């Protein structure tokens, strides 16, 4: 690959990714991805810094001496990410928009745009590495910075997408990225990292959902049926959630958490957060929509898995059913694995793929 379109978010990671590729001799163009929600004047997005992010990306490209463009992905983002997010909550799941954003947007329509416009591939500021195996397949490896590793979010990206992707800062630690940006006087060298939902930023998810899903009040109960409060809609809660319940704990050392959502009765079930609390810790789960970067592991394979982002890798056994479904047995109990979240599979540091809890 010689001509690379770098997704520049206006942050330091993608800025150093573009710089690194330029230093390595690639013909680099920077691009800011403009999404649907950037067009919304709703007050819940009043603090969304997209305009500053775009101008920071433009200023960084100018400092690097590379071309820059804004790619309009508004319709695709609405159709592929926002609709997935809303429908997931509507159906009682806990969606992971960052997973979908990588597969459908950054390495989906953005990559398609790049290839259609004469680029050989795309690059991002993800903290992960990529290797090309002896059989020619491309595989993701955890980033050198274990505290910042983002390989988990790429578990659902497909092989043909990986073959056209570069991750220039995967060998670097975050302090090194900051130091490089400072050395080259990039305008975003000291800019704070962004947080929140992919492209939407740090918005209040409940306020966001109210734009699409009407509240449906119901009771908050304990397992014995005692009513402890009320909720505005089951879609506002997820398994294991402790904050925002509005139900006081009995003691300073015990806290209520969500252990179930009963859609038939529209009741939110809570209990104290103990290791033995029924419904809160699982050793068996079913995953579906399995996607593998390389050939699927054998039935009964013993692998490592990250039950959620920032969780340490934990040993598990994989047993296939049919149609992209598998049963998972964790060697150690895992807390609050919610339907719709993703389990990423690993062989050591090497990412194999992922599937969603069913």
C-alpha cells in the first residue's frame, strides 16, 4: 500500500498515526468523518465538540503538510450505527456502538470511499498491532500499551477489511505518542482524549434514547417481589448497573444492582451486589453472530476471552451449536454479562474474532 487515507478525529492519536505514515514514506491524506449526529441542533448535543475536532484535524494536516478532506458519512452513520444502537435498546439489549462503528464505518463505508477514490487503504489511531501470517492472512495483536489496548473493539472487523488497514501507533505507548506530537509541535499535542460513544461523544445516553424511545414507567422490585421504587423504562438500565437506580442501600457496605429486566411485567429486578447473588455472575453464556479474522477454532477449543472492554483475558471453552452460535464456559465466574455486549476471543495476544451475548 502506498496511498493511505488516515481517519483524523482531531485527537493526538490519529495525528501521530498520520505523522508516522508520512515519515515511513507513504503518500498520506487526512480525512475527518462527518456523521449524521453532527447535523443535529438538539440541545443534548450542544456540547458536542465536532466543529473544533474538525478544525483541529484540519490544522494538524496543515502542520504535517498533507492534503485534508471532510468525508460526509451522515446517512451511513444513521443507518448503520444509530439505528443499531436504538433498536438494540428497544429490544432489551445493551448495544456496543464502537464495535459496530469500526466494522460498518471506519473499515466499512470509509474504507470503501478510500478505495473508490484511488487510495490503497486506510489508517486509524487505534492502539493495536497487525501482523501478516505465513498463510497471508492478516491478524490483530494487542497494542504494546496494555492500558490503552483497543484490539477488543476490532473483534468484529472482517479479514478483507484488515487487509486494507494500518495501525501506525500500535507499537507505541501513550506517553510516547504525546512526546512525538510535542516534538513535531502538532497543534493537538496536549489535547485531552475524547470519551463517549463513537462519533457522538460524551452524551447522556438516557437523554439520547428519549429522542427515539418513549419512556415506559414500571416498578423496581427485589427478588421477593417487594416494590422498592420506580423506573422510567427498562431500556435505560443494564445488567449489573448500580448507579442511577434511585433506590437507597440498606447499609454503607451493601449496594443494589440490576440483576434482571422482566419485560412481561415491565419490572426492574434489583438485589445486593454479592458474589453469590443469583443472575449476576455467570460461568455459562451463549454467543451468536460469531465472526472470525482467521479460520474458526476447533469445537471444544480452550481460548482466552475478554468479556468486555478493559476486562483482563480469562480462560474459556468454546462449543459450537449451529448458524454462528456457540456455548461458552468460563473457567471463572464473570460478572454482569449483558445481552448485546461482545465477547472477544484471543490466543495469547492474538485477536481471533468475537460474538455477542445472546
